[in-house]
């Protein structure tokens, strides 16, 4: 996830129980692009013990090939192509989710990347741009080009992040393509993961926002899949997570208030599991300093330390849709949390 899945975040997640593999934030590909250094760090310095796929977003054939070749010199598990980003600034350039309007171009890109990537080549897609008119055609291309793994986020680009997820469309993809499919979208807990696997027939799930809220989710999935009861965490464990994330993502050259604001991006999700009224979120969003922030954490998380951290997000305590790119704030999409 853009601005989230960096080296520090991956390491914090791995501390609580890593997923089977990670995907980087997307590398932007165009004529002037060079692989972003901070994303390369999440590959070169990955100490999670789990493989990491490098994700590309772009539509220029020459530069996609150049970037793929460059990334293949790094210790990646494979190359992943983004066909899902719904941020208007992105899709208007005909990249990410924008490409779903242009199956011919997707065909060319898949052919080119398949020929350039000797190892694993994977794709992450939504089910369409505004409807599913090209879905089957693109799924057939996934087969024709020998894509090794397909992740399907069960929404159209126009549906952004908040609509219901069309798990039936993910199930359809799982039967139509030859490679394994990962189901993505609103996998909120280990129980949901189990249900989504059962209903879609997918080989696995990809979890995004709910790993920010609950970094124990991968461990809980493993426990649930093994027939065990997933571990229940308490608010004092969440206090420890917040502190660990704060220290891991700290950079000495970043002003304190900027770091506190960065933390709010993660805490908007964490807060969905803290209390049903959203009062942690309300207080957290008003903090301006490290001392304020941890004061709020102490009041809400330590004082109620034995209260269980909800396995599912509380209904009505929601984060606004997000546009997968730092530029997205300019379009009015942000990680700010609202409580209904
Ligand atoms: C902050 C943020 C950044 C994201 N960045 C990316 C990205 O770089 N590449 C990508 O394929 N998906 C990205 N996504 C989309 C997620 O991977 C995922 O498809 C979507 O959030 C739905 O899954 P979830 O309900 O598990 O979060 C991002 C989502 C969020 C919230």
C-alpha cells in the first residue's frame, strides 16, 4: 500500500506474524522514472523472512520493460502489475485502474512483461473500470500470457473502497483462470478470510487496510485455518503496537508534528477496533505532539488495557476511501477518519 507498506511497516507486521508474502508500494513507471529509493529499501533490506513482490504501475512498454529488468537485479519474489489504482490522478493517465478501459493495451503490457520476467509475474486487478464488460477478456489474457498469480479486488474502479465487494466476481475469476487467485477487499478478520475463501474458491486472500488496523491478523488467519481459536488481543497490546510503529517509522530529520500526523494515518484504521463510539479516534486526531499522542493512547488503551481489541471493526467507525497515492489528498480522498 502506497505510503504504508515501507520497510518499517513490513518489519512491524512481521513482528506480530508475517503474511506468506508482501507486495511493495507501486513503483511509478514513465519516461523519467527511476525506481524510488525508499521502495527499493523495502526489498533490499527486507528482514521479514518473507518474499516481497515489486509492484509496477505504468503503461509505457519501453519503460515498463526497463524498470522490470532493473528490479530483477534486486532480491524480489517477482514482478506485480497494478491494474487497480482508482485515484483520478492515476487513472486519468491511463495507468493502474485506468487501463481496465483499454484491454488491447493490457494485452501488450502482459505480453511484454511476461517476456521480460523469467520468474514469477503476477497481476493485481479490479473487476472493471465502471462495469465488468472487459473482465472475461482480461481474465483470458491472464491465461494466455501465463501470469503466475492473480489478485482480484472485487470492486470496479468507480466503486473505490467503500461499496460492497463482489465476491461472486472473484469466484468467477477463480474458475476462469488457470493460476491461483487471491481474493481481496474487506477481508477484515480471520473469520472473514475463511468465509471469503469458502465462497470464492480462491487460493488465498490479500489483506490491506485491516492489517494496519490489526497487525495480528495474519497470525490469527493461520490459527483459524489450523482449526484453532485465533488469539484475542487487548487494548494494552494495541498500545504496544502504536509505540512500536512510532519508533519504527521515526526518522530524525522529520519534525515531530509531521511524524505525529503520519501516525494518524495508521491510527485511523487502528481506532476502528478500539471503541464503538470512535472516541479514541476523536481524541487522537486532535493531537499535535508525541506527548499528546501517547497521552491519548494511555487514556484510551492503557486505562482500558484489559478490554479486548475487537476482531472486527466497529460498525460506523470508518475511514474515508483512499486513493492509493500521496497525491490523492488533492482530489479530496484521504485517510482521515470519520465516525458516523
Ligand atoms: C493507503 C492505501 C494504499 C494503497 N496502495 C496500493 C498500492 O500501492 N498498490 C495496490 O495494488 N493497491 C493499493 N491499495 C489497495 C489495497 O491493496 C487493497 O486492494 C484495497 O485496500 C482493498 O483491500 P482491503 O479491504 O484489504 O484494504 C492501497 C490501499 C490503501 C488503503
